């Protein structure tokens, strides 16, 4: 009656910002699945009802309403859940509220546990395969979680340039990828650690009335089309141009919404400026992207890891909380685990 999975977070290169009912994206996105930033989740299913959840061995009753809402959303696809109680043990490899998408790793791990158990009880969930079903369930909990079901580059959202892309679930990027992107690094600089000033749900809803929404959605489709050339050829100059534009556009949208939000911190801007100056001075392909927060994801190929890490430690970590950062890279996706809490 127990299932256990480890699932990673991911970092979007083309950003998803704006959604429509039920948890469908207003524009497509593509992400790198990470490796070291992950969530391990074990679920004990028992006859009955109710939910309990612990994080790192500590009960978290405040998490229960979100999990109950998630179960309510997925119950039309998995009605058997009404006959079971779920005892959830979970653990993150990264600090909670550190700006890493714990909802992506956490809800994808939980979804994988649920789909595996559905198969154990011979529940027929339709024509979808295991990973596709897990991506659908993950999406109903957190849009970005749908992309954490696969490793490498992952696309979510229907778009003309990706034939099999879909709004209801993510798919592995189907086109040729240059070897330089297979082990790309992402160093997360922890500028700010704590609860976000605005929840992602509220942020997405602000796009409903945003004066630039149609132009933004069109831009995302075009940027996703345009980034495929660099992904195929390894043209890092063009790749960096698109990825950094997407990061700054995301924050520009938040700053120009009503109400508006400024999530960038002075240290965020200092880091961005130093990265751009370093790139100009050295010619090395080091770049940045951002999520909906103050922390900076520093991206670079493995071929310059030594020089990039030297620069990060000497020049960038001084702008971080207690000089903290997380070293990560593109990963292979979720893993089935032996039961780690008996």
C-alpha cells in the first residue's frame, strides 16, 4: 500500500505566465529539468479517508488544504481516491521557500505515487500512458509540475512549432539537441529566502486583464520557435539572447500588471549586471534566468564550469544570503524509490 518517488524541480527557459481553467497554459513553455533540486515523497494508502503530511519528519497541517484541493481536482480522473486515506512523507533536497519550485517537484512526485498505486489496484485511467497521466495530474496541482515528469528539455503547451505539444500534459522536447545542452549547469544564487511576496496563482491571474497579454502570448510562441535553432546547433549567443529576454519579460509583466509587483532585489540586479559585464569581458557563454522571485539562476555549459564557478564564488555569492548557492545541472527526470519511511 506504499509508493515512493523522487522528482526534480525544473527551470523554464521560455516562461509560462498566465493560465485558463482548468490549469491550462495561456502560452507554451520549455524547461530544463534539474537534477539535485528534488523532492522525495512516499505515500501510504489505506482504506478510509483523510490526508496527513510531514516534511522532513515534521507534521505540516498547514499543507493539508492544498493537498486536499489537489485531490479534489484529480478525483474525476481517479475516483478511487475517495476510498483511501493518504499518509504522505516528503523531503526536499533544497531549502523550503528558497525560490526553487518545490510545488513542481513535490506535486509531480505525489502524482507519480498516485498513478503507480492506481496501477497496483488495476484502475484503468484511460488511453494515456503512465508518464502522460502523471503529467496531467501534476498540471492540475501546479502547471510547472507537469514538466518535471521528464528529464532534459520538456515542453508544455500547444504551439505550432512542436507537433505533439499539448496543453493538458508536458512532452519531452522531440527535436535534435546539441550535446552542449545535455549537461548544462544551473547555479541558483539565493538572494532571498522566504515566502514569495505574491503567489504564482495570483500572478498568473493578473495576466487575465494585462494590457500586454496578447502580445506576450504571441511572443512566447515565437521565442519557443526561435530557440529551437540554437538548441539544435549549439549557438549559445542566440540561446542566451532569448533566455535572458524571457526572464526579464516575466518580471516586466509583473511590474506592469495591476496591481503591480516588483520581486527583483538590488542584489538581483547587481548579479545580472556582473554576469553581462563578465560575458562581454571574457567572451564566455555564462547567462542568467529568473523565476517569479529575486533569486538568480546562472546558466552555463559544462565546458566552462571551472571558470564559471570561480567567477560565481569570487564575484556573485557576495550578493547572496550568507553567500549561499545551489549547484545543479540538467537531470534525467524522476526515479522510482524503495520505500524510505516504513
